[in-house]
């Protein structure tokens, strides 16, 4: 696959590093803008959590469990594991008559500095609730209780994952060419980048009155944009970008350089993958695309934060900066 | 510049991410092996600290200050800021009748987990001694005292940096096409990757009896290989690789995906740059090159640590692994 140069890292007057990738913008008629190859096969990783959450609503499980917008935002989140997130997911599981031990996502030190410091300095180990995917897994457990499946809900042939794969293949419009085990142990299905952008376009065009799936998609976007702090956390790109766009755009990052955006007003979906997997580049690229499509004001402070024209070192001296590669946006 | 595919990141049965770069192996007759472009212009960043330390010895400043191998190893280090490093650099400065305030490298939280945890949990701020470059700066201050230069030793036209540039251009065999301000505020001079590999080959061929510069270079390599824990720190690639090669090879990492190696027994020097700046790829690539040249046993545990054929997630499940791209090593 031939990737396009997207993000440049400069030092002094010389180009120091360069990030290549693929980006697709889909509208109602299909792909409108493409950099690199639309057919590049990618693992969406966490960028497709809203797709993985569709069966949770469509099955009636969410309504049966009395889930609100906060729960749905967490089901689409790669949260920071702050007290806010850990507490909310813990209460959610308690409401299901379950607990942390029912999760199958594993544990890692949270991204949130306050909570990470609290754990480190009290010599306390992080639990599965701290895992950035614990909200998605609480959603899986909610669906599983409704489907009466077995405890190992992350296995590829489990009813929960069969439902996820079906929804994923339907909204991407493709038969997944393969899958892998994600960091949180759930299956992650591959697709083309255009398929992922097509899925995001479906979410962008979805309206509550459009039927079961469209209503579910619209509800998830309503949840993400209503609670951006639950989808990621303070100082995280997703939260900053959704706040900066005033709730008019839903964005989601994925590991290994993936980022997607859903623009309901334009009925457009965006998907991009940085070939080398760098988050600094995927965050800069999605920022550039949102500005390019007029969904984010070029002078909004978040633009200079995620696409810094000037970078500084430990003493505050300017060392270089980030630039868009020629031909990108 | 056309980079070569070097390191692949796989998930399940699919390629998830890919790192491109340039790599050059130089022997006594010049470039012997090249992947990507030998003429690619790069910032060596911290990989050229042994070059920046040459004037410290050649000027007689090191001898006048009574520096030993430990000091010289620290002058070439990107250390972890562990108590071991902070204490040694602090004593060095005291011996010069100077202190932390004379440094111009700035402060950052150390890489060393024990020291970082101590600072965080005692709400203590890191000082300039914690900066991974503080040993290099202690070397600059030692040279500066000898040259009787002004206090701002990191300025581009300061006698210390003029001496560094001269040594850098002589061992790379090139006139530097430009420079930038490094993370530690010192000037970092650019060169071609072949020039950097040529400089490393000079170090590899240097012997104590070979004259002033050769003796200085040989002394620095003796210091790096004698004290690998001072050049980086526990669980760091440089320290692990130098221990794994039993002191027969000196290696040094540089920010933004640079890695160099010096092989005295083979009189060979290696320099590589990962285009996107990823350390995971530069560490894997230098490991592959050392194995390829017979300087590191393929079955040594460090190989599977830096070039893991199987990667596992938070629950210990295998998710994929790292592979060498077709045609690399």
C-alpha cells in the first residue's frame, strides 16, 4: 500500500521526521477525498467502539438495563481511568449485579495523572475498571446478560462478538478480511480505511427516526458529544476536539495511529491511519481535516495544541514545529 | 528521500503498522551496507554525544579536571536520571566548583521509575541533574572552564560549541548542512546518515596509540563499554545491548528514531534513522543489524525483548508481534 506524506516534524530549518498515512472522507455519495489508499486494510482498534456498541442498543439490552447517555458515552470510550470514569463504570457493573472480576479487559495504569499518582504513591495496583476500555466491556456485559451468553464474552465465537462482527460488517459494507486480539482482549475486526470512513458516514447521516440501527447510531453520537469528558478525559485529544467543535462533531482515536470523525451536519465521516502508528500524527491529521472541512475554527487554541507550529524544549526554547506535508489539506 | 521498509508490526495475521527508515554500515573502505538512502540528512540528536565529547578530552580539559572513565561515560550518556546518575553528575559539578544552576539543559521527570516515583510522591520537582543530558552538559562545563568561555555555553557561537562543530564536521567528513536546538538546548548539527556512520566507523577503528583524536575516541568507547549502566540505565536499550555484547560493542540511541553502533573488533560503524522517529523501531532495527553482523547472538534474551516475535496484551494474551521487513537484514 502506498501511503501519502501527511505530517512533518521540523527542527530548525530542516525536516527531522515524517509521518505517512491514509485518510478518507466519505459523504452520502461515497468517498469524496482520499490521501494514500482508500483500500488500505486497517485495524480500527478503539476507533470503532461506537460500532461495537450498536448491538447493545439494537438488542434492547441498553433499555432493559436502563442505560442513559453517560453509560453509552462510556461504552464508546477509551477513557483516562480517572476517578470519574472508574466510579461510573463500577456503579454500572453493580447495577447489573456484577463486578470488576466479571470484566475480561485486563488492567493497566490509568492515563489520568491524578489517579495514576494516587495509585503509585499508595502502592495500589490498578484494577480492570482503570482499563481505558472498561466502559466498552461494561457494554459487552450488559449485552451478554441480555443474550444469556457465557462468561467469556471476548471469545471470537461468543454471541456478543458475533453480534459485533455482524454490525461491523454491515456498517463498513465489507466482509472483514481478518481479525486480531485487541489490547483489551476483545476481537478487533479489520476493514479497508474506506469501509471505516463509510461506517462513520453512516453514523453522521443517522437520525433517530431512521429505523432501529440509525436510531441506535444517532443515540451513541448524542452520548459522545454530550459527554466528551467521558469518552476520553482531560487533556486528551478526543475530549478537546469534541469540546472545540461544540458538540457538532464526534471524534474517536484508536491505537496505532487511527482516528475517525463523524460530522452529522455535513453527513460526512472521516477515517485515517498513520502507517507507523504514531498518535502525535493521527491527532494532528484529524485536526487538520476538521479545519479543512470547516468543522473546526483554524484559530481555535486546540489547533495549535494538536498541530503545533512551534515546539519548545525543557527550557522553553523554540526547537522546530509540526507542518502539514505538501498536498495534505 | 526514499526510505526502506525496516520494521513491521503485526496483529493476528495482518500487518498493522510499518516503520520505514535509512541504515548505513561503514567499514574501513566506506559504506558496505545501505538500506534506504545513505545521503539522507538527519539530526543525530543524542546519538552523537561521543562526538560532542571529543573536545573535552582533546583540549586537555578532562585530564586537567581529573575525569575518570565514569565521568566520560556520563558525558556520552542519555541517562535515566536514577540516583546513581544524579549523584555522580552532582559530585562532578561540585568538583568543578560549580552546581546545578550552572547547567543549561533544563529539567524533566527522569526515566528511572524509582526516582520518578520518589519525586512524584514527595511532590518534589526534578532538577537539571535529572535531565538525561546532564552528563554531557557537565562535560561542556568542564571544557568551558578550561577554555575560559562565558556562562552561556550552549550558544551556537560559544567556544565550546565551535569546538564541537569542528570535531563533528571532521569525523563525519562533511560540512554540516544546518543545525537545530536540541531538547537539552545544545546545538545539534545535521549530517548525512553516511556521515554519521563514517564517524562511528572512525570511533570503531580508533586505537589509543593512533594520535590525539584516535586516543580520545578510544577512551570514550572504553568508558561507554565499561559502564553501560551510566550511558542509559536499567531496562534501557543501550545498557541492555552493551551488556549483551559483553563490552565489545558501544551503542547509543538518539531521539526521533536514531541509533548508532560502534564495533571495534570489526572496525565497523552503524547509523540508522527511522523516518517517523519511533524508538520501538530504532531499537528493533539496531538489534537486527548487530545480529546480522554477528556482534550479538540471535538467541540472546535481549533480541526477543527489543525485537519481540510475539507481543502480549494486558491479560497476557498473544496479539501479534514484530517482524523484519522483507529485504532488511
